[in-house]
């Protein structure tokens, strides 16, 4: 089969990739669509260090093709959204509903692929930029067949992370004032979750003014281009003193520091953007003296087994936009074109199509 491999030097569409048979608790999934997320690009640029060679892709949807003997949660033919979270299901964190804090689920390599006898890793224990991938059963979450695959794929990273940060990490309530910095795949999902919970105002911030339209469509009440202005001052003006929550979805040191300056007393900054490893933030301790907080957030603090079907239902009920996130479909061999279009800020999400 074909897949997209990063070997540490080159990003290539390869032929002859093989994936092993499912073990006891594993599921073989035929990928139909996969979104290209910034984290895939970050592996290529080195912002996210990852073992090579690796099959990229961590936001996908497809059809279950084969299941291991111990799998009861899905069966052949089910439509599934894939989750990157290979949580163990048995530790105290899993048992108390915090699978993103499961120690088994972070920093482990999964290596289901081979190419010419050489083992190939799966990025984020998923590796869905391939015609087929192998995951643990709790990573393949069934969804209703009415949800188109291209839209469903985006639930697996963009929606879980962006919406999850609002709903499960920050737990934003109606009437709270929110800012989302960076109107990409993650930011748009934060914006639509803020709309769902009734936050107000919802201020979208992006240096690309072409993002204004989609930000407003997804629920932003205001759009701010921070170029050449003091972002904190502009936010304080619009909110009457500052934001209760700022969601940083860019991953740039100076943006994170400026975002901190947007908080009102008691406000929290949630960092979703991935800065290059080793980045140091600088801020004055007194600037967070009045009960401000800085929050990390892994994968939207989500519980994928519960949250993925919930987002699919919200989509079918017309309350969550997914189709609008799919800016363009590309055949898998056009991966370099997707990266180029992403670099130009043209895409909410570019989504790859995989033929069987
Ligand atoms: Zn992602
Ligand atoms: Zn666990």
C-alpha cells in the first residue's frame, strides 16, 4: 500500500508500505480521509522531534477492516474516527476519566509499519497518512455513517483539541469573555465551542485578515488584527477590562506573552499552540498576581470514547460545523501542495483522500 513517510530528510509518498495484522486488542482501519494538521508539519520542521522513519498523520477517519480477537467495541464495516490517545484503560487516571493524563499514553512509540523490511513508526500512535493503519481498539471510535469521512476526520485532532480546551480544560461558562489567538483548525473549533456555551464576547485574533469571515461564521463576535497595535489594550477595550480566557493557538513565544497581557484579574491563558522545544516564556510574576493562571492542555483534556460520538451528534444536529473546516480535498500524492497552501494561510484544513 501507499503512505506518506518522513525519513528525517525527505517527505515522500511511498509504495510498498506494509502494516501488520491486528493483535488481540487491535483494529485495522482503512483510511478514507485524513486532515493535515500543523503538528504533522512540525515533525518535518523539527519543532516536534519524532523518531524516524515515521508515517505521519494523526487526524483521520475510515472503515474498520479487521479486528483482533479481543475487540468488542467495533466490528468490521464500522465507520470510525481515530484518536491519538492510546490510553491503558486501567490506571488511576484512566479510571477517573482523565485518559489524557495516562502515563501509558504519552511518549511511547508505535511501530506497526514496515517498508522493505525496515520498521516504520506511526506518528502519535496513529500514522493515518497511509491507506491502512493499525490502532488499539480504544483509538477507533465508531460514529454514525451519515457523517462524511472528510468532516469526521477533523474531529480526531482539531475538534477534540480546540473544542475540548474550551469545554473540558477551561470549562468556560455562559457570558464569560474569551479571546482566541490564531484562526486555524484548532482556533476555529475553540471559537465554535465558545459559541456553544454562550461565551461573550468571543474575540478572534489573527494577522491574516482574510480569516475574518470564517471566524465570524464560526461564532466570533469580533475580529482583531494585532499587527501594529497593543493586543492587550485592544482586548481590554472590547471586554471592559480584559478576558476571562485566552486560548493561544499559534505556538509563538511573543504571542503567548502578549496573550497573557489580555487577561483580566482572575483570567486564564490556555496554551494550545506548540512552540519549538526549549522555548522559554518571559513574564513578570506580578502580572499574574491577581489570580491569573497559565494552563497547559493536552488533546483538549478529552475523553475521546465519550467526546467523539458527542461531536458527531452535534454535527448531525447542525450545532457543530465540520464541513466548513474542510477547505480543500487533495489526493495523497499532493501532500507537498497541502504544505505549501498551509504555509500561505489559505486553509482551515487541507484534507487528504486515500483510495483503497
Ligand atoms: Zn493535530
Ligand atoms: Zn491509563
